[in-house]
C-alpha cells in the first residue's frame, strides 16, 4: 500500500499531465488557424484566435486548480475512499 505522500505525488503528477494534455490539444488545434491567418497577414484574426484559445485554456484549467487548492482533503478522501 502506498503512503499518503506517495499518493499525493502520484495524484499531482496525474493531474498536471491531464492539464498539460488539455493545453497541448488546444494549441495543436489552433496552430493551423494561426499559421494560415499569419501567412495571409491577417494580424487581427491572429490576435483574436490567440486570445480565444488563451481564454479557453484558462476556462478549462482554472476550475480544476481552484477545486484542488480549496478542497485537497475532499479530493484525497474521494480518491482513497478514506
């Protein structure tokens, strides 16, 4: 059985990996649109795409971070069953 510290390290690693995948997915999705707009010299469109993708990343990751910061014991209890 793992100790509480080992479990928290694993949970932190798992959640950071999950958030990293979300950020990479958004970046990969919008990179083609940014490249196309940039090559067409549509800087206003590039700015709007970057701004919207940044907002999307914050909207997805911020709630997870807030929940983890405010309720770490609750999350730990759910996952471990204690």
